């Protein structure tokens, strides 16, 4: 089964709590990896064996105020 746009949207909307392939909540995630362009981690489903990368992007910045 190929990961579709609909499956991606459902996974993201569901806060990444269920497998986009089989809907199981038996997920395992590796530690986050980063470089100067973004961050990602590999996630796998222990129920169906599928694997995918969660990709994180910069969405905002906040000022840190000195006291």
C-alpha cells in the first residue's frame, strides 16, 4: 500500500497517534535528527511493520527577553 495524501493528512490531523496504514496505535519512534534545514525521525508500526519519516519544519520564532 502506498502512502497517499489523504493518509498523510489524517495522520497529521490525528496528532500522529495512529499508523497511517493500519490505524494501530502501536508506534515506535527513533530519536530526532536535525540539520540546518529541518528535523525528522523514523517511525514504525509494530502491528503492520510499515516505516515512515515524520518531517518537522520551522513554523515560528519567539523572542527571548533578557531580565
